C-alpha cells in the first residue's frame, strides 16, 4: 500500500466516522469499539 492510498483510506474512514457521529450519536460507536477491543484480546489469547 502506498502512502497516498493509506492517507486517502484514513481520510475516508475518519470522514465516515464523523458523519456517523453527527447523524446518529456516539452510543453505537462506543459499543463497537468495546467489542473490537474484546475481539483483539481474544485473538491475543490464541496467539
């Protein structure tokens, strides 16, 4: 992945997250963040 692609991908993800928070609030983003952290902990267990 080139730097240009990485920057555009980061801009797209952050923009989508900002729109989501603007229109729907932060409750589900917080929930998904907690679940993603639990998933990472589960993956670390199997490492």
